[in-house]
């Protein structure tokens, strides 16, 4: 158990007195500070977990709720200041491409400062809670520390899909009855213990990787020398181990829960782990809208519900195979997997891999930007656009065949439901267009291909190329 900090206790005790005076219902989440509001690192669900672990009494619960309110106020104020500085830096990156490397250094420094601020606020909050506990309760505090480490360390940038899924969060989404929760408590606790060691190993490897980034230029990193490869391999290993642990334990839990809770858990995990594969398709949305038509006959409703069940079962089989292929791609090329997974961390949302391909993530409404590609051995023309998720596949490859089968299945489900409707119902619910049926990633790929095709291109003496692009139709 970490030593209590008297300064932190005094700081939060002052807030505690002020907030307690204004609370009228301290046993519930304060208005405006629940999990649906602006995210904070310590949430109501964390406080509920603390209460279960150390068995808070009613008086302690009220005081801890007051501490949560004070913490949330301070955290959000600090987060708003960080967002303002980040947005200013991102705008600068778009407007001043020649200063890209300097801006990337500033961005890493800013992220580190924000991490330090978050850690300070978190430490003060937990120190103040410990000051309220009895000796017996403090003996149970290591479980709180384990769970909080998981909460904080899972917020680090992942390298793979399924790596940063918190199984406790997935379970909380389901609101399981107590008897079902008891069936999986042992598996969840074993998972939490194993994950704790892997997360700390990942954090150590991430720190080493960041130190190399600070000491070496982008060109040196791109050269992929032995030091860089060794550090990357040390980082890949715990990341892959965490992903594999999450996938394996999720599968175990789905078998331990009775129907339909087991399949509900599996669906929630899959969506959290692989959103680019398992997110609801155009067919699922069309079926839901059809079932909401007010003038459906009982025969139509029964037929559409049957189609929906059959579609869900068939698309799940395809999605499961695509998820396996994605894991194989990650294992075969961890560096590309990390680039695709984390492009959104880069100012402007676009970065280049070592072959000169443009790796695109969340552009956060960016309308235009300039980005420089370093000299590469790859193509000197327009970049190939790479988006998160599976690689583009040849039609005759296993992935290509699965993706074609999924597209056909989606279209067949829509056609079948449409055929079940009357003429007036069809007019009220037309089939989605081809554009509407694109996944967000495929839509972004097309948008970016169009943007790069119309880019203003500047070739530099060192062989690097700057693209000034305008992004439309996001």
C-alpha cells in the first residue's frame, strides 16, 4: 500500500468540506458527473468498486461521493486546458508543415505533462479516501490499487485491437443479476491479476520506447536499426500477450454465463475489441427500421424477425473469421498494426509508414492539412491510403472471399426484407444507397484518396514530399 500523503489529504479535505455542504443526495452520482458526462479517469463505477472491495459504511460512502465531485471538477478544468493547448498545436501542425518535427516533440511533451497532471489528481483522490478507512479496510486496499492500475494503464495507446478492453466494463454493460455475476467472479479476478502484471510490463516497455523517440530523429527511427527493432519487440510482446489474454478470458466467460447472457457478453466484447468488424451493418439497421414500421402485419413482422435472426447468425460466423485474420495480420506485422491502430494520435490524423503509405485515423473534423513524407524506398507518387482494421485483400484471398461473402449477405438481407414490404412501406423505407452501405473506414479511404489526388505537392531537396490537401465529405 502506498504511503499516505498528508498534503493530498489536506487538499482534498478542504474540497470535501465545501462539497459536503452542497450535496443533498450523496449516496448517488452527483448530477452532471456520471459516466455519460465528459470522461474522467475516476468514475462512479470506480467508486462503486472501491465500496465493494473495502466495504464502505454509509457515512464513508457520503464522504467519498463528495470527494468524487471535487475530483471531477478539478479534472475537467485541467482537461479543458489540455484540450485547448492540443487543438492549438494541431492547428499549427496543419498550418506550418515545415515545423512538423518540432511540433511532434511539443506534442510528446504536452502528453507527458498531461499524464503527470492526471496522476497527481488521482493520487490526491485516493490518498484522501485512504485517510477515511479503518485498518481492516486498508488491508483490502491492494485490490483497489490493482483495479485502478488497470483503469489507468488501459488508457495508454494500444498497439493492437482487443488490447485495451476492460472486461469489468463489458460485464457492467450487461447489468447481470447477482447469481450470474458469481459464476464469473473467479475468472474475472484471475484475469485481473494476470493483466496487472502484463500492464506493468507494457508500461515499462512503453517508457523505454518513448525514451528512444526522444533521443532519435524521425529519419533514424525510420531506418529501423537494431536498437529501434529491439525496443519495438519488447513493446510488442506484452501488447500481444494482453490481447491474447483478453480474447481467451472473454471466450471463457461467454461459456460460463447462461443464455442469453453468454451471447450478450460475447457480442459486447466483440464490439469493444473489433469495432471495424462487428459494428452493426447497413442490413442490421435496415431490419431494425423495418420492424418499426407502424403498419406491419403480424405475418410481415414474424418473417422479418426470422430474417433478422438468420442474418445475425450468419454474419457472426463471417465476422469471427475476419477477427481471426486481423489477429494474424497483427502478429505478422506488429508495426503496421500499431500504425493503423494509432494514426489518430498524430496531429492531423495522418502519418506515413516506411513505404510511404498514408495511414489515416480520426481526423476530428480537420478540413485541410499539410503533411510531409520523408524520403522512402517506396513509390514516389500518390500514397496508398491505409485505414484502421483489416488490410485491403485480393479478391481470391481468404480475407477477400470473406469480405465478398459479407457484402453479399448484407445485400441479400436488405433485399429480402424489402421484398416483404408492401409498395407503400417500400416507399417509406427505401433500400440504402451504395454510399450509405460503406463502412466508415471505406468511406474515409475514398475521401482521402480524393483529397490526395487533388493535393498541392511540393518536392524538397532532401527527397521528402509535402502534400497540402483539402478534406471534404467527412
